[in-house]
């Protein structure tokens, strides 16, 4: 199987080609078409198996196909457990958004709060964030999630282990509307709190578990 088999938008395909990737990894082979079909996902595969592109690609594809629900609100929010992971996801996302009209911003704990308020006022389509700081901005009304189309939880098991369940619930409730799709990624699906959360946040999710990695 090749990336060209997914029927992706041509700008998206050319970025993938520039990255030098032809063949999707196993998790990408399963998660990309399922997400493109509109399903919520609860997906797992080991570290290094390509989960980042497994959610970035369907997110960009969805934006290229659908009209925005709101001109002001973010369309895609990607939450990760740590600053380092958020930076890694953001750098991959930027490869795709750099030559487009889409704005992507990074909102991390430990950084200047007022600078982030200004960044949020630019009305980005994409927010990559750690949950605590994003929840603070949400509480203070610096952005809204009424137009959110896609909520992505990267390393959900670690976010829950780090105690972010309250913030995840808050963000979920603020973005609670019919049209939202939710993609949950985890290193393991054998995690009771992840499964409880999946019940709370996802609608009829497809479960994808790749045990061998690539
Ligand atoms: P995970 O989140 O599952 O730990 P990453 O998304 O960080 O994995 O990807 C690990 C590495 O694999 C990255 O360097 C990424 O660029 C690379 N990669 C992703 N998809 C592919 C692919 N289809 N072919 C080759 N390398 C890939
Ligand atoms: Mg990852």
C-alpha cells in the first residue's frame, strides 16, 4: 500500500512526498482511512510507529474537504502530555501548514501567558497544546471551541497518568457538539482509565491495535 492510495488532497500528497515517505506504516494504513471515513478512533501502536502522521494527515484532509463551522474558532486541537511531545507534533504539522492559509500555534505550560493570548487572537485553525495551559485559556475565555471539528488526544495514557483528566473533561465539554470527531491515540489500550475516557469522549469509536509496530 502507498500514500497515494488514500485519495488525499494533492498539496497534502506533495508534502508527504517531500518528507520522503511512500509507504504508510501499519497504524497509518488503518487509522488514516478510518479517520477519513469520519469515525472516532481509539488506536494504539508502539512508540516510533508513526502515530503523528496517522492523525495529522486525516486532520488536514478533513480541513481541505469541509467548510469551516466557524471562522474564528480552532478547527483542530491536538493535546499531548508534555511540552517536548507538543513541540515534536507541532514541527511535523508545520511541514504541512507552512505553505497553506492555515495557521497553527503551540500553547505550552511554562511559557508567557499574555503572549499566548495574542497568539490565540490570531484565530488559528490548529492548536497543539498541553492540556493544563489550554484549559486555563479556555476558562478565561481567550478562545472558544464551538467550531471544533477534530479533537486529537496523543498519548492519552500518559496524559491521564500525569493527572490531566479534569482538563481533558473540561476541553471535551467545551467542544461538545454533533459534528466533532475525536481521535484518541495511546501506547496501549490495556489501560482502564483510557477506556473509561474513551467512553466519555468518543462516539461509537473504531478500535485499532497494532501489536507488532511497523
Ligand atoms: P509515534 O508517535 O508512534 O511514536 P512518530 O509519529 O513520532 O511515532 O514517528 C516516528 C518516526 O517515523 C518519525 O521520525 C517519522 O518521521 C517517521 N515516519 C512516520 N511515518 C513514516 C512512514 N510512513 N515511513 C517512514 N517513516 C515514517
Ligand atoms: Mg507519538
